C-alpha cells in the first residue's frame, strides 16, 4: 500500500442519483444475490483487465494492486453464495496473471519495484479463499500449483523476512530497502502473516504454523503494537513504529480497522483449528476493540472507519478497509459459534445501512461511504463498492458449509515444506547488576494528534 492521501471524491454532476437504491432483505440469499449482482456491475466499471491495453487482474488508477486481490477474494465468496459463474473466468485469469514467475505473488510484473508485504499478503488471502471455497482451478496444467499451494508460497515468501535484528522481531512494512517505509515495522504486515499462517494451519492441520502465529502475537504484545488498557476488555491495535537505532521506541498510535480485522480473522481460524479457549479469549478482545472504535456513534451497530470520519478524509486504501472487517466478521460467524449472534448483529445492521447507501449515480445503485444516513452521501469508488458487497453477502455466510480443508476438499496439499516465525528476542541492558535494574519504556503516540496514512 502507498502513502498517497486523497480527499473523498464528490460524484460528478453527470452522475446525479436517481434514488433507485438496493432493496435488501438481510439473511435472504435471493435478496443478497440480487444486491451482489448490482454491486459487482459497479465494481467491474473500474476493471482494466478486459479493456484494450489494460492489465489483467488490475483495476484503474488510483486503485492499487492489493485492492484488486481484496476485490477478487470477495467475488469468490459471491460465486460460492450465489452459484453465479458470471465472473469465474475473470477471477481465474486475474490469479493466473498476477501470481508471478515464482507462484508466490512476489516480483510480479509491473509491481516488482513497489510491492510491500501487505500488498502481497492480500493476494495470499485471495487464493486461500479460493482453496477454502473450492473455487474452480485457474489452470488446466497439472504442474501448476493449486490455490492452497499458492497461499503457502506467499507465506513462505513472507516469513523469512522476519527481522530479529531490529525491534526484537517483526516484518518491515516494505520488502525493498529503497522504498519509503523500509524503516517502519507495520502492524498490517505482521497481522497479515499472522492471519495467513492461521488459515493455512487450519487448512492443513499443521500445529507448527499455529505456534508460528502465536509467536507473532507474542511479539506484537511485547512491542506494544497491541495493548490492553487498564480495566478494559478490549485491545488497542496500533499501526506500527519507525525503527530508531534498531529499536521501536515510539509506537504510531493510529487506529485502523483493517489491523483489527486481520487479528480477528487470525484468532478465529486458530480457535477453529485448535479448539483452545486461549484463542477464543484473544478473539473476544479484538472483537471488543472493533465494537469500541468502529461502530458509528450516530447509529446502532453500523460500522465506520474511525479515523476517516473523525478527520474527514480518507485515501483510497482506507476507503476499502471495512470490506476486510466485514469478511473477518463473517469468518467469526462461521468458525466460532459462541460469537455468531454478536457479529451478525453488526453485519446485519451495517448491511442494511450499506444497501441504503447504494442509491447513487446514474444507475441508482452506486454505493456510498456513510452507512448511517439511510441514503447515498454523494461519495463513490471501488472501496465503497467492495465494502458494500462484503458486508451484504456476509449476512448469509452461515448458510455456507465451513471453509474446507485439504481433507474435506480432497485437494492434495504438501505442507511439509514451510517456514516458521522464530521465537521473538528481547535484549536487556543492565548498568549495574548488583543495584540497578534498567527499565525500557515505549511511548505510544496518540491518535488525537497524529494522522498516519500507512
């Protein structure tokens, strides 16, 4: 993801709303699929891959590569929920074209000079979704890796980038040293490999990958990327930290929903994989954080992006974050029965609001940003479309069978070769071992005085 910032774009006068709106009955598959059809038509208006000179798998500027992965992951769920094959070949071609020469979505043509860890991992989620939903294969060549193998390749590409030499561990935001953000340990990069590892662990019944994700969470807590305020039942999940003299002394206190979403995703999969109450308890604190920070105070149970609304500005990346939250809440509803009603309350209320917001543009079903107003707010974009799609279709996610595994899907999957995250390191310096104990302090910047767009 990039550091560019844009204001929300007002709709052009030529796209005056006809106030048609999407008519949605939450929890009804036919109604959800009718809504999805309209929303995906809007999504495909941004797609370059079937245009002359366009790149297969890419959406038009200013939408970046990672968001294309996010969109196709959502459309895979639409296929599964609605049994709609309209865009199957589009998704297959996108995955095939973007997987790269090494089948790990790294060093992809036209992305090799700009790709970051979080960009790569979202395509890992896309192919993991394809594996778990048993999506039709992208290739007829038996030598090409299946979806689960592609996801494992992404994980095995990312995990070796764990950097114990600075900040006691963690992935840097960027892959390349010459990119702005190389000296930044980002929560999203680490939450990404945490969640992807958790999903592969459940898919393959690999206990070592469970331990690997556990080590990542441990490092996040030791580094104060994740903290629990005194007397509260929720976690603060912060954006990251610049590396200063090989340490991470000042934590960027910005609060973004996608960081919570991936931690929610990972802990729900780890609970499903292990049945261990530890993961259910961790999930509870991340869910409580979503409920604390990302429910619109002007509504009941409707999601919003806290910093976008407080500061009145979002870049194009941030306008898609609620899609990630919606997908992760759907994971919880499917995988953790004791939290099903809790998350469906948010999903259903937000879906009703999102459907009401999809009443803009010349088609009358273009989706807006604010889900709390009961109408279109005059704002539009790919992020608004995919967020509305994800929240609406997740109202029926529990009608599906559970995400499959290599055994239940009957897919041959070799997970004997994998990379695990090493145990985090902590260095303690003592000035006088007889009389003095030196304590290290970490400063957390306040989201009230910082707006960081990473």
